[in-house]
C-alpha cells in the first residue's frame, strides 16, 4: 500500500514552501515532487488531501530534560487547590496511605494563595517520610524537614541540577516513571516532535527500565552529582540501548543566567554585580578528553563573553572529531558577530531556544536592557549573526522551560514579538523563517549524526508533522492559532486531532 499526501504548503526540510506531494510506502518516503502529478489513485494507492495544511518533516527538539519534566509532574496534582489548606488536605489524605514512603506533589500556584506555604505546614502533618513539591512556575519548593535533609534542598532549589538527588529517586521509581513518561511522549508527539536530544544527569541507567518509546532519544550526559566520567561515555559509544535510544555526547555548563547576573558578559552589570569565576582550563581539559575519544561536547552559555570563550575552546578541539560529528553551544542568549564567525569557522553548531523571548511578558517588562548597558541589547538573541556567518542552527526548548511549540518559536524568533504589547525586540537580530524550520528538521537531525530523518526526500523515514496553518504566513494572528493536526512516525499516524 502506498500513501500519497498532497498539499499547497509542502516544506521538505530543504527548499522554500511550495505546492507538492509525497508518496509513502511502509516506513519510507519513496517520492517527493513539487507538483500534484502523483498518478492514479487505487486500492493500492491511497490519497490524503491536506490541501490547505502545512506538511513538513517531523520535528527534533534539540534540548530537553525529561528528568526536569518528571519532577514537575510527579505525584499529587495540586493545580486545582485554591488555598494552602486545600493542598494540605490532599497531601494528608495520601500520607495516611503511604506509611513513611516519599510523597511528591506538583502544580500548585502559591502566588494565588493568601498564605505562602512553609516547611512547618508540612512538618505539622507529623509524617515520618519526605514530602516535597515544586510550584507550577518553578519558583518555589515546598518541603518538609525530612525532604530538606533527604535531598539536600531548600525552598530555592528549583533547578533540575539542584534537585538531582530527588530526580534520581524519581527516575528509580518505575511506576511513577512509566506514568509520566507515557504522558510526556504523548504531549511531544501532539506537538509534532518525533525525536529529541535529551540531557541526562551523570549516567544513563534509567533507560534500561524506561518504557519503550516511539520518539527517538539521542542523549547527552551532564555531570551534576559526580565528575564527568569519560570512560563511562566511551562505553556508551559501544553500548546497545533500548529501541530508539542512542548516545550523543557530553553536556558541560559554562556560565549562569544573565537575567540573574550570573552569566559572564563583556559589559558590566548595571547593578554592580561582579562577573562569575569560571574554570576554563578545566572545561578545556574535558572537551579535549571527550573529543579525543570522538565524543562531541555541548557547552551551555548565556553571556557573550562565555560564548566567545566556549567557541574558542571548541574550535581548538573540533578537528579531533570525525566527519559529521559536531561540537555545539547551547542557549546562546548573547551572541556577537565575532563569536558567530568563530563558530562557523570551527564548524560548531548553534543550539538556540527560539521560544525564550516569551519569558518576558512585554518589551517594557523585559530584562535585557535593565541588567546591562543598552549598547549590549543587540547581542541578545542575535540569531541573524549566526545565520549570516553560515553557522548550522538547531533549536531546543530546554523543556520543561517550554513545551515544543513551533508556531510560538516563529513568533518569538522570526517576528520577535513578546506575548503582550506591540513593541518588538531588536528586529535586525531575527532569523529567517526557512532557517528556523530547518533548525527543527534537517539541521537538528544532521547535527546529531542522524541522516535518515529530517527531510521529506526519497529514501528518508516517513516522519511528518502537519499543521493547520501555513507557518510561513506573516499574519501573526494565524500563527497564534496554528496547531499540529497530525503526526506520523515511520509512516504510521500516531497523533490526529
């Protein structure tokens, strides 16, 4: 059986959007043409008419933390609790049945409660085990005293790295893991995602008991609770993982967060805060050790100075990698033309978070011109510099920071629009819509050494995402309403509205 898909808006992962069709047989694309001359339809050749819909390759989200998502979804859902008392009632009901085992919860919004929750509130339940939860805004941890001791956490430990002990416990809870992972994958598939680059803390043990998934997972190891174990990574290169799981490389944090004044920047912070102290010699040693073993590295930077130094380190070592294997820099909140040129010359992949402008409610409430002198504003989210230099760009969400949303990514990075207000952000720094589409498709897969996906060309896997609107439209209202109506993996319909 062959399946013909036709549309007026076909993006094949390479060329601009055009009228066209593809033909699928089994799990492969056997033909793609920019016309509707697909021949006869018969019992053996089924035609699907997505005429006014946008047909494109399935997406690869190039930076996700399933572990962070797991923490945000584990245990009791308190999202419908309107008061602290309501939440304590639900927690107490579970505690009666738990007999001292750890209790997790999520979803509460303490900003809407008249009273802020405290550790004492949970201690007053007189439960012998750990009780812990994180609010839906990822701004507050609610813990009893036992949880603080067990996980070495306090109320400010909202980052995944801070909660590594808690996360490792959740990953070892096979029942909790299975429930959350299955929902996680359903959500990603409903967003058109067919593959992800997942960041995993310290080791990949949990893949051996995680449920088998439809999404391809290409994982990178980030050292958090222990030093980066290079011999372990070399073993992962040769190891056989469950279906759809492959080892990618090493993830290394460089600086902090510019908004929190912990990113390393060329400009002095307006508040007078000092620059972070970064051990670049140590980072250089780790990159060299990995690249010598053909293991690529992803360095995460926010500040422009940190990005420049990361590019220098990676360029020095990239030549050790085999053809088709790339070092990368992720986040890249601040970008100079010089850094972009250095990345292009060193064949370093840029891994951007195109939805990140949405963390600012509006131009007036944005932080970029508040933390640093205004002359540095043009460096924030300067995707045009990367594009102009010829850098290979991929896109991620830093999930659970964002759930993958390609229309929103276009609105924020191409059209530079904030969630509210009319004033746009530094429009000269925008990237082309075609570039952004390729960053989730062709570039995303190739940057990770996956060459049988990412385009709708003959011989490639039939992974598709279909949207109800032309994503290249200049009508922002239409983009805001755009959504995935179907996702195909290996030629099989796995999601449909």
